[in-house]
C-alpha cells in the first residue's frame, strides 16, 4: 500500500486530500496512468502534467521516478510560498 | 538556524531580540498579504504539506549557510486563513558583512517562493482562485546556480 | 519617506508597526556595533555633520524612490557613544514586489556607507582609531550607476 | 567671513571643530593653501589631500570649487556611515 496525497487544486479536483492504494505501478508516470483510468476526476486533474509536481517520500522527483519502496507520493501544483 | 511553520502570527521584535548577537548586519524580509490586483481580497488561505515543509525549509537554510558566511538565520512561515495586511512569513539573516546578509536573505526568499511546499488561494468578492506560480519566481532561482 | 538622526536607540518593531501598510514586501537592515577585528572594542563613537546629515539622507532616499517602486522607506542613524552589540542604524523599505524592496534597501545601505556624513571612531583596549573608508564600499556604489 | 568646519581626525589634528575666517581665497584649494601656511597643524592635516573630502554649504565639491558666496566650508575624511 502506498499513501497518495493531493494538495491545492489537485486536492479539490480529485475531491480528497489523501488515499491509500495498492498498486503495481513501477513509476510515478505509471501511477498517474492508473489513477487517470480509474475515474474522470483523476483524468482531468492529471490532464496537464506541465502544471503538476510530484514528491516521493517528501522529495521532489520527475515523473519517471521509480516507486519501489515508496511509502508516500504527493501531487501538487508548482509551489507558491513566501 | 531556526525554521518554524505555524498558524499563529509572529512578532518581528520578539523574534529578533537575541538574533544575530555579535554580527554586524541583520537583514529581515517580511511578506504581508496584500490586496489582489483586481481588489476585493477577503482572505488568503495558505495550505502546506506538513511532512515536507520543515525538511524543505531546513534544506534551503542549510544551503544558504553553506554559501554565505552567516552568523544566524531564521525562517517563519504561516499557514491557514489570513486577512489582507496580515504577516505571511519572514526570514532573517545575520552576518559579519552586509553583503552576505542581503544575499542570503534574497536567496532564502527566492527558494521559499518556489521550492517550499506552500500553496496560496485567494478568496475575493468575485470568487476564489489558486495563486499561480510566476515565471519570474522560477527565473529568480536560476541566478543562484 | 522618513529620515531620523538621533542619539537615542530605536525599536525595530515600533518603527515598523505601521510601516508599508498595503505593501506585500518589507525589507529591513539593522547595523550593529560588532567587536573590532582585533578584539577589545570598548566603545564606538559616531560623529556627524548635523547641517548636512538629514539633507544627505533625504537625497539618498529620494534617489531610491525614483529608481524603485517603493510604498515606503525609512532611515534611522544614531550618533554618539555606542557599545558593542548596540544598534547603529536601520533602513526599511516597503514595496509591492520583493525585488524592489531588497534592491532599494541595498542601495540605501551602499550610499549610507560612503555618502552620508558620519565618521566612526573605535576605542579599544589598545587605543583609539578612526574607522577607515573601505575600497569595497566605494566599489559598491559603482554598481548602481 | 566664512565658517570652516572640521570633522573626525581633521578636527583632532587641527584641534578645533569650527572657526570663522576672513579670506580672499577664490577656491577651496586656495583656502587650503592659506590655512596650511598659517600653522604647522593645518599643514599636517592637509598634507595628504587624497584622504580629505570637502563640502561647500553642505554639498560635496572638488578642491577646485569656487568659494564665491559660500558661507560654510567643511573638511572631513571619507565618510564611514551605516
């Protein structure tokens, strides 16, 4: 099982802040594909990946990053701190 | 080196009362909620990613410390619902020389803007919208590489 | 835009309590008396040229204001006998955008260092000496031309 | 009559912060020459003009600046504020 977190408009579009998932996805990109096939709201949320950032176990990674051993994947838009 | 992420407001003077003792130069930056360009801002909601926020800020601070000769540094960032005029965050840097203090403070701000897991939503009279990341903030990062 | 030259200490929080209202970014610089490089600093004496000091500071501030989009600015500089750790001076700038606030604060500091009529004398365990102007401070001015 | 002010080590070497002088000097340089001839302490204070700055009526000027109409001339080392 892997924890998936959503922030900001990704959280709003998907409609939940966090979920747990049993997945065979080997990379972040595969996980996104799996989620997008599941339901329309995921497909919409991930329709423009240029607007999406991802962190695996709290470290930012590219979409081709492996998920082996990962406990937490977080999806969010570009950060707007400060 | 101190990093704090909190809902509560902070007091600049209290934070600086024993900050940078022995240093000759102290620079602070305070970010405040300002009204939306189109006016009518009621509230700014700041969301963050708790498990990642402090490690991310600490990493940014460590990077500044390795790059400039800093006597001290401080980052405070709030989350939750803020009103126009409210303080959002502050950074402070202390150094022997003013150039180090200024540059490190700018560096911290540039990284906070687009490398710390915060997201801002503006609630205005006309509706609500997530603040978009700016190309200029991404460009600001590049000058440090 | 405010300029103050005074013997008395100042309180950063009090100075900033209604500073830059409506601006998104406030930058401050505080200069503190730090010990002499060779140690043993007892006192720093700051002399100034009263008839010239405020006009000079006001001119520097006006120049910053004409160059950056500032909502507000403040310069306070002390004179007289100060001890290690004492505040010497502060500048504060408020702007809509952080780049303006940072750059204007650095500009004010660079001009204060070598274009405002103050002179510092250090009284140490071993004697007393006037602080020499630094080539690096003169060079810092050049980057704004 | 013109007021002449001295600051920092110029004040210390000359031994006074201010004096009034009736002078025919047409420029700052001529005033310096006149003072330097007057007494050894002035000559010493003005011996290295690279280390001296001058303001006429509170405005910094070069040594060849005219004194016509000037009320106050101030001599001091390079400023060390901030």
